[in-house]
């Protein structure tokens, strides 16, 4: 493939990711229209619900969100209308199936056997723990670590599940969102270990998108495919 990208692209929008503002999402849709036939926008609603206690919010508020992000995404899709791409809004909740649970279990076992992967996960855990260290005694340190590690495992397993289900080759995110996933794919690619996660091997690229003075700019963060691509 020279200058060509996969038909399917994806971007997962968390409930609290301020980097993914409305304008960035609109421009991401327009950018994907130049290179792909379909864009799956996945709202990570249940993931955010799971993580609310770490953010020091009352469990009773877990189902009530400050902003209706679903309406926010639909508004971005509407404002980006006229582009030649099929945009599909999905909910994280609908993918919390037995298949997803199985991938989560297999990912846990893989991390227990692959020190590189476990080290990458622990590195990300410490970043999350540092953000939530001021809990005013509401949570012990080991509780915060456990919840952050569970969050990262769940997020990574779902990303693997979604990419495999839709044969997604290209993922677009503002900022560095790929380190753990990158390590997972490198281990799977180099060892031909896809069977251990019950995944189908496929082309994979992660793109970092940011609004600049000349509009939306993207850089390739990681790829398991050799060749030149149109940037």
C-alpha cells in the first residue's frame, strides 16, 4: 500500500477528554473522509462510569453525566455533513459482551507472561495514580493503583475488541493514546500470538491529530505496516 489507508477508521471519545473538543472532532471527520470509507466514533460511556470513583465523585452520580457527550458527538457529525464518508456512532456499553470479557481475561494472562507489556501497563498506571493522588483519605494508595490498573486493562481490551470487530486499520486521537496498545500489537506481531487473544491479525496505525494554525494536523504515532503513506 503506497499512499493508501484502510477503509475503516475509528476514534474512541471518552466522557472527559477535553482535548477532543467539538472543533477537533468535526475536523477529524472531515480528515477521515479524505482517506477512508467509514469512521466509527465510539463513546466510552461505561468506561467513564467505571472510573468515576477514582475521580472522587460519589458512586450515586456514576450514571449522571455533566455533559451529554452523545448529543455533542451527533452535533459534530451534523456539522461535518456533506463529506463523503459513512460515520457511525457506537456506545461502549453495547460492546461489553462475553466476547469482550474473554479478551480482557486473555489480555490479563498475556500481561502476566510478557514483562514488556506488564512494564508498559505499570508505567501508565503510575501516570494515572499521580493524577489522582490527592483523594483526601477517601481511597488508600493501593485502591487507587488497583482501580487505575483495571481502567487501563479495560480500555486496552475494548480497543482491541473494537478494532478486531470492525477490521479497523487506522485510529485517530488527540495526544499520545497508544503506548499500551502499541506494545500489545508489537508483541502479537513479532510472536504471531494473535490466537492467544482470539484476535485476527490486521494492519494497524495510530494517528495523533491536533488543531494547528493550518487546520487539523496529523502525525503517525505508530504503524505495523511498512511503506509510504500520504500524510
